[in-house]
């Protein structure tokens, strides 16, 4: 499925003014309706509680309530309401999760103050092979509008997907390879949305059909957004220049499905994207090194310019990323293949990823990633009461950057891993343990005539959950994990215009060693779960922590050298949910993380503390939710980094749910983000001053299943 840019532009323009009027009218109407019916005892629409959701990223497919490790799941109506144009924006409202925010085009999740390679992103259990871990201006090649469920895992369950994911694992579930034949022969979904404030328009459709033992699935989406508006009072103007984005994503998959649930299928996916890189600073193009100091033309940096200007000196056209990714997926599951094995699962893929960074109509730099990956795991039947999964995975990634901004020479990264996870229940206590060993080699084509750096390490974790009294549950887990340096950290050397950095790698970097303790306490105050309180505390001590240390700064350009030092992350995530009556429920949540290096300095771009209040109501076919999020000022900053002011932001959602004559569900929804049009900045962003967060925007949408 594809939509032309002309169609989207006209669609957005035609809906812009009516959407604003509808938002104000609907807000007044819904307030009156909910106020009048708050005490109504009529049966509310059925809700699915989080504990009933099966977590597919967990190899044993348990529910959230059965895990000993923190987990977040977005699915169903909640996913429809919360998903944004990219993965980071979709998850940034969850406790412990923020986003890198690079304009409107690219944004990765930041989990517990960690991002990049420390947060692993999966597509239905398979690694995503793009360039998003290289730099925050690179898009994560997974589409939230085509996702069925998004999961976030930490602790032992996450360990089997990669020891380096010490922040967490994000698993985006899709339906591109069918695992069952629709009962009526076909099923699908269509969604359309349009918004103001530069939110643009988007559409997606998916359909699955089948007969006998075969099923086929096809899906597609397209989006188009203009430069977005920021909150009122920004000295840079009303819109972020170069924040426009456009993209298409489509796939087709075919599966053979056995009578016992076994299946084997393949899919082809093609994704394209075109988005701007805001805040580009042409004045730093001629900057180079004098030893370990920057020299930019005639600038005399003297005692150093410590202020982070984030490309404030903008001139000329804004550079644009033109991305194309093609991937072939193979997935399968064999149920009960031999005695003692309940299932064998296969995940594999081949990716050809390329993106050009275009300046003044010409390609300045081309990034390319050719990769393949394979994962094989087996679930065994209970042995002395223990049930578990074991397996292996392997991948090969050839990455290159060619052109004016080729700050990373071509590299080949090979990774191999073996893993085992076991779990057992002893009465009111559940125990879970995992171990993994990884090998990695990184070959640089030009460093020292073909330098190779190799690393390996063993990681292990153990967790337990104890229901020590009715309604109470205590969880804890200990993890020691190895994260091996990436090719970028080892071999970067050159000017990176998008982030306004000059990056220097270090081929002598050692593997990180993370020692983490996580404690959780949950209290259900009644058997119906009307009031639930939970808190998670964690402390992560990381030896040989790899970070970009700023050595010098001139005109907003920073000289970063990848360095190592012991770091300690300490934080908490808390939530209280209370069902006021049949129509209303309230949620209070918060998160915070403190991080310091051994020398007492702070981690760059550390996530600020937040607290949120959510009030949701429902009556007959209507559902409404308002959320106020307060973000604390971040004054714990690294050298050459500026403080970021705090802010409060109000959002509101309204939806109407019903069923068609054939019984298929549909919903129409309206979202208002940043209702008060607050000017706000993301401290986690490299370009926070050049690209503030989006101002007030109104989105209307329609979803229909068939």
C-alpha cells in the first residue's frame, strides 16, 4: 500500500482546522458526560489487565505477573493511543523509558539512563540490523503503526537476547509471518490518522488470508509530516526547520502451519524514509584537529567555549536522510519434535540497509549495513522441576560510511553467543536463572593494515519472586553481564556533522562488566486489583564503562574521545493505580536515575527525573484519559554540557469504540499532545536547543478490524 505525498499534504490541510474545533468541543462534551455519569454502575467495557498479557520476548511465554524481572507491555487500545512516528516517541511515556529525540525522523528508547547498543531492539525476537546504534540521527527500522505489541524487558529474561543489553530489550511484535490460519479465511486491520502542528498524516493496512495449512500476510503503511511546531516562546521561531519526515513500509509473508501449531514461514520487507536533520551548522564543516584540540577556520578557542550551542548557527539547506532497507526473514517453530523438547524455534534474516545524507541536493555521505543473523532455541520439558530454554545465535555485520562525513572506516563485526535460561516454582517462590557466553571480533579494513579486535565474556543472572502474603509480591535479581565495544567505539575518527561532534575511537577499549541488583515490591490491596502499588529499585555498577568524553568544544562542536571509567547508575521506578469506581481510575507514576563516573563527574545527557498523574474514565462506548507529566530540571550535567530546564506537559485522549454489523470492532480517536503549548527541551538529545519538543498538536484517527 502506498500514498502519494500530495494526497497526505491535502489530507492534513483539510483536517487541520476542523480537528482543532473538534478537540475543543469534544473536550467540553466528554467532561460533561463523565461528570454526569461518574457514579453510574453500568457495566464498563471489558478491560484486559497487564498481568493477563503474554510476554512473547520471554522465551517461556509467561505473563507479566509470572516474571521475576521488570517488564512493560503496550498492546491493544493502549498501543493505538500511545504510538508515535517512531519507537522512541512511542515508549517515552513509560516509567524508566525516555527517548533520544532527534527531530521528528529518528528517536531511540533510553532505558534507565542508557541508550545505543545498551538497549537492544528486536522484531518478533530477531535482531534489527540498521544503523541506529551508531548515532541518534539514524532511524530505528521498525514501524510502530504495524506493531501488534511492544514489550520491554530487563534482567534475566533479557539476558538471553544479548549480554550487552544492560539497559534492556525492546521487542516489537509484528504479524508479517502468519502463525495461524484465520478462522473465517481472512482477517485484517486498517488505520488512518491525521494531525496538526506538523504531525502530518499516516495510513496503514494489513490483511492475512489462508486455507488449509497455508496462510499469507501483506501489510503496508505510509506517512508524511511537515516541519513541526514547537511550544510558544521559542527564540528560534515557530517551527523546527528540517524536521519534516516521510516514509513507507511494506511486507509480504507466507507460512506453512501444522495442525499442532508448528509453522515455518518467510517474509520480505522493504522500508524507505526521507527525513531532515535539524540544526545543521555549516560553520563547523572545516573544523579539524590540532593534537587533541579543535581548530575551526579562524576561530581562536582560547580557554575553550564550554557552551553547547547545538548547531545554533544555521545556514543553507537542511540536510536530508534518504533511507532504504530491505530484509528477508525466516521464522519457524516445531512443536514437540523429540521426547523432552516441547518446542524448537528459528529466527533468521538477511538485511541490506543503506542511507544517504544529502546536502544541497548532492549525496555527502552514504552509510551502508549488510548483515545476516540467525537464532535457534529449544524449550525443554521439566527436568527435576526445572523448565528452560537453551540455544545459540550468530550474526555478521559489514558496516561502512563513504563520503565527506565518513568518520568510521569500513568494519566487519562477527558475534556468536550461547545461552541457557531455567525457571522453577517452589510453592510461593519462583526462581529464574540465566547464563550466556559471547564471542565478538571486529575487523577494520584500513586500521593498521587490517586490525582485528576480539572480545569474549560470560554473563549470568538469577532472580526470584516471592508471594510472601496475600496481595504482596517481592522480586529481586542479580545480574553480571559483559558488553563488548562496538565498531564505532573502537574505530571512529572524524567529523560527525549531525550531532556536531568530532569523534575519536579507541581500538584498545576493553569489555564492560556490569553488576546489577534490582529489587521490586508490589502490593494489590484487594482481590479484584482495584488498587495496585509497585516500586522497583536498582543499582548498576559498570566497570570499564565506555562513554564519549568531551575534550574540547568550539562553536557548538565537541571533540569526543571514547574513554573508559567505572560508572554507577542508581534509580527507581514507581507506580500506583487506583480504580475509583466503575467509570474512573487514576494512576500516579514516577522515575529517576542518578549516574556518576568514578572521578565524580556526571554521565552526558542523563535522563531527568519525572512524575506523572493519569486520570482515565469510560462510559458506554466512550473512553477518555488525561495525563500531566512533570519533568525535573536536569542540572547534573557533564563538562561542556548545559543544564536543561524542567517542564510540565498535559496530554488528553478521547476515543469511541463500537462494532460493525458483522461484529468486527472499530474505534475513532482524538489525541491532544502538549495541550498548554509548553516550550520544552529533551536533555537526552544531542540537539536539544535546535529541536525542542513538539508544541500543541491534535491528531484524529480511525481503526477498523475486519
